[in-house]
């Protein structure tokens, strides 16, 4: 009797700690299952698969995994292990694989194998581009309304995040590019 009470108390404590994290979570695993279903066929096929996944408890299991494990990891670490994704994009001149990861994005040209990385640095709140072993910063967040952007001469200019700010930056870059010819 005493052992069963102790086991039940531990189970309730663990369940309560998982359920009381005040984290709704992104439910990425469940969304990925739904997105997959949405891409497999027409609306009738999608509906049949949707019903089958409720009968086979696919949706219930994915939601339970999100609730008990994945959303808790997301809450405590700040990163969702399911959130990273890979997409294939058909461009005008090539086909690209775009993979997101905790540091940013990796873009691979599937025609020639070249790789470009877009890296986010949390320490100074900046983005950089990396290619051929060289990395160059191109943007740093100042606050919610302003960033610093690289100019053609390699210096940085503060840009307001508005239509007027983007227009002024575009004009300055075009003038510098024209002057360097």
C-alpha cells in the first residue's frame, strides 16, 4: 500500500510538472503530420487519410509526444527539435536545397554542389553569410525599429525598418555601386 502511494505520488508530480510549465508550445510534430496529409492528394484522399489517422491514433500519438516531450524541450531549451526543416526550391537557373538549423540556414545548389550558409549570432544579434570558407556580417539588429546594414564599401549604415528607411538604403547602395563603376 505504501509503495503504491509513493509511486502514484511520483507519477502525479511528474505529470503535474509537465502540464504546469505555462507553455502552449508550437506542436511542430502534429503540424508536420497535418502538412504531410495536406500534400498527398486531393481533398477526398486527404479526408480519408485524416479519418484513418484518427482511427489508427497517429494524431493522438503525435499530439501526446508534443505535449509530454517536445513542447517541454522547447519550453526549457528555447529550441524545438522538430522545427528544423529542409525544402527543395526550383530557381530560375538551378535547384536548391534549403536546410534550417539552430544557427541559421544552409543553401546548397543541387546543380553544382556549392554551399552558402546564413548564420545568426545570438551574442551580437547579427546575420552573416559564409561561402568558400569566408564569413562576412551583413546585418545587425539594433532594436525593434533599426538595423545596421553593410554598404558596398564594407562599412555599416543604420537603417530604419520602414518603407522610407529601406528606400533610402536602396538609393545609397545604388549610388555607391554606380560611383564605383
